[in-house]
C-alpha cells in the first residue's frame, strides 16, 4: 500500500489561490485505506474549500486512481463537472496524481504527499518494509529486507552500533540484522551469511519503471 498524508492546508490554500472552481478526485484504494483520500476525506476537503469561497463543481472517488484507463473512464462520466472546473484537486498518491493529469488539460493540484510503500501493522499504523529496489534478496534473509529495515541499508551484517538488540540510529527500532540472524538460526540455515553480498544493483530500479506481464512465459 502507498502511504500518503494530506498536505498542510496552508500549502493547499496557496496552491489553489488562483482558482475559483475546482473538481475533486479521490482514490478508493490506498488513499482510502490510510484515511487520506477516500469519500470522507473528499467531503471534508469540499467543506474546507467552500469555507475558502471556492466552488466545487463535482467530485469522484476512483477505484484505483493510478489506473490510467479507469481514471479516463470515470472522468468522462463527470465530463461536464470536470470541464466547468479551472483545476482538479487529487487526493491520491503521486502515481494517481499523474494518472489524472495525463487525462485532462486543466491544472492538477496534488492534495497529498506520498510517503512510502507500507505494510499495515494495524489500522492507522504503517511500516515500511520494502524499497522496491528490483534486486530482492529476501530468500536469503529469512524474509526480512535489510535494504529497507536496516537504517543504513547494510547488506553484509550489522554495523557494530547495535545496543541491546536495537538500532543506534533509532533506539525504538530493533536491529534488522539481529532479526535476520535469529530467524535464520531458527530455520537452521546460513542464508545470506553463507556468502558476501555485492553492492546493491540499483540499475534494476530503472527510471521510469515499466513492466509488461509475459502471460506465464519466462
């Protein structure tokens, strides 16, 4: 899930200062799950904009705002309200914002800041466990990603600054390499400790990323 949060209202006020008529877009996927861009948040934003003497021409919460074709379809269903707006305010991650922007001629103003790819610990509590590096070694690290969960992104064991099993960068975080070692011990295997891991191959994380499913072909 992409974790996002609402931009400071003062930042939004300044970004929208030159517009009077606005169309609002939310996302029913990630932004809804982390209470940043669902129906409730779109309604609250509409109330705030009305208090700022802005006219809201309409709104839509798209199932997945990052889905280019679905976004195009839903915007077409609200064509008149979209065309009446001077700008669109999008409560979605950066991918969703760009999806909307590619489908309209008006200015698109992002209402959220995208934070990270997160796992849900419990409602309202999210943890970053994957950096989408494109060069995964989880099979060797007992399912714990050192690139992300080690504060220094180390690939060949702990830094030596661990104290009482906790990270020297943030004492509230358990040392990722201690967790990796202990889980491998319980599994009775060496895993990543059986070899020296070369520097991270960041070339696998090509920008911009594109991937096409191969229909089962390898």
